[in-house]
C-alpha cells in the first residue's frame, strides 16, 4: 500500500492537516508499478501537481503493478496560503495636527484578528507579548503587530509614533508691582508681564478674566481687578495654564493745600501772620508727606515761625505707587514796629509836664 502525507503541516499544530504548502510526500513505488494521482476524484495523472487555490483537498494515489494488483492511499488537507495584513495606528493623534504621529496618548487601534489567528505585539523589537501594553515614558516607539494563522501564514504591520505627555508649567507675574509693597499685586502699570519662555513646539495664548484668548497680551488700561491666564499647548496636545491676579490703579486725586487764614486786609495776597495750612483729606491708602522749601519730607506739617517767604509742597503716594503733588507759596509776617507819638512842643517852663499851648503832635 502506498503512503501519502503532507510534506509540511505548517502552522502551530503539525497534525491538523492545515497548511500553506500543498507539497506531498509519497512512498517509493516499485519498479513494476504504475502510479497515478487524483485530486478530489478528478481524472488521474501520472504526476502530482500541487493545488494553489485555497481550500480543502483529498489526494488519492493509486499503484497498479504488472500483475494488475491495485492499492490506493489518500490524504485530506486544507490549503491556506492567505492572511490579511493587520492594520495598526494611533487611536488618538492628539494635538493640533492629527497626522504628525506625536501624541500624549499611546493607545493603539488594531484591525480585528481572524478567529484562527494568533496575534502578538512587540515594542522596539523587544520580546513579543499577546497583549499590547502602551508605553508611559515619553519617547519614540515602533510597535509591530504580527498575525500568524493556523496554516502558519505570517503578516506584520508597524506604526511609529512619539509619545509626549509633558509640557512645562508656564509662570506669569507682574513685571512691575509698583508702590511701597512689591508683593501686594496692586500696580499702576499693567503694561508688562514676566512670563517664562515657551518651548519651540508650544502655542501660547492669553486670556483676561476668561475672555477670548489671544496670541498677544494686551494690557488693560481701565482701573480694576484682573486675572490674566496664560495657556501653553504643545504639539502633542498637552495643556498647562498659569494665572496671575492684580489690581490696576492708575488714578489718584491731586491734593489741595492753602492758607487757613490769609490775614490782613486782603484775603488773597498770601501774606499772613498765621502759617497754618488747610489740606484736602487723604484717601485711606495714601501716604502723605510735607516739604518746606524743598527740605526733607516729613509726615506732619510743622508751620514755620520765622518771618519769610515759604513754599510748602504736599505729596500723596497711594498703594499702587501713583504720586500727586500740590504746593502753596506764602509770606509769613508776624512783626510790626510799635508807633511813637508825642507833643511836638511841650511849652512852658517844664518840657515834660505835657502841659502845652500847642496841641501839635509828632509821630514815628
């Protein structure tokens, strides 16, 4: 009896008669034997021609010797030479460009594997695994998916991507926190912010009090409280924000100063015998100082007592650093010579008895 069987029962099982190679192995025929081959009952041939179309086949070999003895043997197998190429790609190519394969999410999407397929995954050529475990460390990766079917057919597909899950947190502060305190966030100058440098792949926008974002910071000019938010978005779509809040105060009332009493017959000649001054009331956040004739400023006004001309300057500085001044100039005159008066002629024998026949008087 002749023998016949698959030369290679390819695939993971070597006895399932599913193969991607229809070559058969036969026992050697005796010299007086005529051997023929038939596939699926078709007409017999003297040569075995392996089928190339996928499907199930039964091959029968028939030996007939010179005496007319006939013996047959058969083998049945399935030929499977095709396997779909798997597909693999990023589930989410995050960021502004959805085709740059730079992402903050290393999840992948794969085509569905056929029921007879064994699928494995390899990252950067490492040992294959039966599950895909997404990398978590930033860097460039090549993931290869390999499908092997029952017949031993193998197809692979790969995708390369860059995982980027980090973007530096921006920093933002007032460039000029004016006023006596450099840390109270009250300023008269909102024109400039100190912002950390953005990375080359970062898009930066600014928003004031939640308004529409802009690519440039436009400083507010109206007094009030503001929150400025800077938002950095990198190529991979990572987003980080930072904010600063401040109060803009650019206004301060001009103080007023003047003589309390402009004594004398004219009340507008700023010549007085009383150097007391009247000032407008200072706001609660104002620091007020006084200077006489440019001397060192003091926190209290001390009226001069020596006659002369004086210029008194009052300076108000508020918490935001706004400064306003006002001045008044006056002449202090507190002295007057005592007049003298006496008889021009104290007639008579005594010239100091103030008995006279002439009432004329002499004055200084």
